């Protein structure tokens, strides 16, 4: 009987073997329980590793990592100096809203964005993004202010399902913001980028002209694809259960 | 600094954290490694070729940082893998698998050399092909396969010992 190396059996278990060799090993394993057992060890370790690590992808990312990416001037701390005892609780993270570039800002998940035109409470925005089709404006009242939130597109991106939207503060001091938020595995919508738009003053005092000069907020999402209205309707109807990729 | 670059990195964070946990087998240090990796990535952004895979580039950065950390006296001592015994596979069943926690799996991975953990994490956790893992780690595909096979047999043995032998069979961190 032909002998097989561990590497060959592993490649078979991983589906990495050329088709021509697959049949031979499958036949040999069917006739030889010991060989089948050797293959099963590789299959089992893959299952175990995959299953054990799966929940880690859905954990919320610690604020300090987002902070590290938001502030380039931060002093680099060599890894070896970092001990668990020296970890700084990131309670201040919620107050951090760091401008990146001139017109686009990245925000920490829970930070109330200070861009005029955007409601402070992200839950109301998330509700609209979760349930409303693009092109359907939704009124939101918060803290005595009236906003109109208009989802404008749904994107399939590396970060998952994302939506572009526009939010307008109505009343005496009208302001408008445009943003992109991505749906997290737990169903929360996380703001990825936001910019003041339509002639409103940005938080930092920058004036962002509407139209051609505006930044493409979705550019940072990597390769993304815009969904058709029918695809989007299906997603909303199905509570976003379909995997983005 | 490019906003797109940062945004893409932010989107990668969950996978980077998962890779760092597998690579270090140190839940207490994994996020430190990711943080150091992000900081390095921002300072070396010009070295990244747009159009190439940012995830592989980042995994490489994390792996290099971790090797630097170990060389500069980091606490992990590479563990010599024990001779792989012929495990009584009949004791291993799906019931045992279902009971394994992430903690136990990570502890067992801690007994492997870092080079094995890297390839194990890329292929079995991140789902990369042998070819992708070889490109990420910049080693020949044959090296990926021999490390990976060895790592999985060792892990199978360690998890089996840990699950059926109680605490005595558990691998320990540090």
C-alpha cells in the first residue's frame, strides 16, 4: 500500500490537493481506518481553531486601537515596555474626536460627533439606516431639534454592509452633514466617516463646498460596490442577514 | 496621510486582533501588538504598494514586531515541541471539540513555536490558502506545509491531553 506524508494528508483535508490526487487518497482512506484517522486529525484541528477564534471577530475593537489610528502624532511606545500594569483605561476615549485631513473625520464608535447637522444620538441614525430605503427621508427629533436623515446608498465593502447618508438639521441654523456608517456584527451602525456638507460650517471651521469638491467618503472602504434598489430592499427585508461577502 | 489608508486599517482591526491572538498566544499582549503594528504602519505607509494586499502587509508587520519583541527579551520562551505521540484517536470526538474554549485552544497554541503559530493562524483561523500564507510570511510553500502539519499534530495532541487529562495536561502561558 502506498504511504502518504502528513503534508499530503493535510492538503487533502484542507482541499488543497490537486484533483488527480484527491481520488486516490479518498479511496485509500476508505479502505484504511488508520489513514482516515490521520486525515481526521487535520480536519479536527481546523474545525477547532476556526470555531474557537470565530467569536473574536465580533468583539468590539478597543478604543485605544482606534485612537492609535486616528492620531499620527501619538508617541510610539515600544512593545516591550508595555506591560498589563501600565495599560491606561481609555475612559477619555469617548471625548476624542480627531480630525483627519481637512474635511473627513473618523470618529470613535460611541463618540457623539460634533459635526453640525448630525444628531448626537447614534441610535436614531442607526435605526433609519437599518430600516429605510435609499431616497426615503426620515424625520428624527432629538433634544428639541429636528433632523432629516436621508440614506442615499447601500454599499458592499470590505468592512461589511455600509450606507451613505445625508443628515440635515432643520430650523433657525440649518446645517447638513454627509456620512458613511457600516453595520457591525452586533447590528449596531458605526460611523466610519463624516463631513459637513452643503455650505454648513464643519466642526473645525472648515468650509466644505457641496458637489464636485466634496470628498468621496466611501473611498476609504476599499473596493466597494453599490447595491441596486432591489438588492437593498431584499437586505432590509431580511434584516441584513445576508453575508456581505 | 491618506484617510483611505486609515479607514482600511480600521476595517482590518478585527482580523488583526484575531491574528495577533493566535500569533502571540498571549491574550494580555495581543492588542498591544496590534497597536504597535498600527503605529508602525502609519509611519511606514509610504512603503505599502497600493493595489497589493494590505492585510498581508499588516500581518507581516505584526509578525516582525513580535519577533523583535521576543529577541529583545520578551517573555515568551520558544517551547520545544514534545515528541508527537500516537494519540488514541478514539478518545477524541466531536463532543470534546465542542467543549474546547478559546482559552484552552490559545493555551495549547502557546506551546508551539511562534513560526508555527503564525502559519496555523493564517491558514486555520484566517482561512488563507497555503499559497497566500507563503506570500504573507515570505517563505516557500513547502515550509508553510511542513510547519502547518507539524503544528496541527502537536496541537491535536496537546488539546487531547488537556481535555482528557484535566489541568495536568494543560499548557501554561509564560
